[in-house]
C-alpha cells in the first residue's frame, strides 16, 4: 500500500509547537480518496470477475492478475473497499471463530426466506431467497394458500454469516489492458486543482489560527465559524476528500476542522466537480 500513498499530494497541517505557538508540518493528504462508481457498468467488458479463495490477500490478487503486487490498492479501490477487516472475505477458520464469538448459538434461526414458487406454465410467481417474516405464506392465483414449509425456509446465524462472506469472495477487477489508464487517472484525480493555497511545489497550505487547536479537543463544542468568545475561526481545509472514477459526486466531512467536496471522472475522460470550502 506504500505505493498507493505515493500518488497523494502534500498538505501543511497546523501543529502547536513546544513554545505554545502554531506552526506547520508537511504530510500526505490522506483525506483524499478515489472510488469506483456503479455507473461504470457500461464498461463491463473491461472488467473481470475474480473468486477469492481462503487466505488470499489483495497483494496476491494483484500479483496474479497484473504481476505487480504493489497494485494491491487498485484491487481495493476497484471494489470500493475502504475497510479490508470487514469488507474483505474471512478465511474459513476466521469465519467460524467470528461466528462463535458473535452468536451464543450459531444454529439458531437468524431469519426466514422464501422458497421458489413456479406456476405450471413455467412462470415464476415468487423468487427464492427473499427475506420475510416467519408468518409469511404464499397465496396462489386461485386463492389457495401454501403451507409454511412450502412458502419459506429458515436461515441460521451460521448460514447467514457464511452467505455474507461468500458474496464478498466474488470481486471485480479491471482487465490488464486498462490498468495503466486507471492508474494514470487516479494519479491525476488525487492532485489539487489550481488554487491560491497551493504553493509552487504543489503543496497546500491553509491560513492558520490560534483557536484551531481547540477543535482537537473532543469535549470542546463550538460552531465551525465562530469560537466560544465570538472570534473568527479558520479551520484547516484539506481540499476535496473523495473522488470517483465515474460521473457522480458526493460531499464528505471528516471533522470540524477538515472538510471538502468530491470530484468525479469517468474512464472515457468526462469530468465534473462540485464546489466547496476553498472553492475546489
């Protein structure tokens, strides 16, 4: 993942020095993120399905697909995985341990799902696997009501968690032929747009304020624009925090002192953006 952060721009973060005065520290702007939007379905031929076996890690997938384990971040970004601990499938042993720790009795019923009901002419009256209440019964076109056993079936706690984990095993990956395009677009997307707070080296530096230190105190509550004594407060603006390889956008807020907007881009090169703090 170290290769992933090499693409990110720098930002000056306000810090309090030992003498009580404020200064700056240059660091990577980790609040910027890129995700792949579902609107890229029209490029489905450029992506391939990949089944994750037990104990397979992102760098292993990247090495198998592209011969470059350092592209592990691309595997995660392509599937909008921001937390590998919960969004990446667990191994069989880890899953069993997780189920036993979470549930007092893994074999108890978690919920009920519908059976597949098909009419004599082949028409599907009811799809299988729809979650319903235990009291649900299927009413046929002639008014007859199917029994509980015919209408629904139980899903245990263990089956529920196993099904969720199994769904995570199937991921989508860009074909090797378009990897360079996506990486290049990612590189461009996380960079800053022209702005007065960007210096000649491409680093971002927002005006500092002595009142900003109070925003790091979780017990201190104040409005973002005014301090407790009514003085103006300048928060640190880290710029756009979310970017999408698509044509959609969203606004995110990381804390009282960090804010930004999203920029979007599609593989065919069309771009759009929304304004926000700092105007970019």
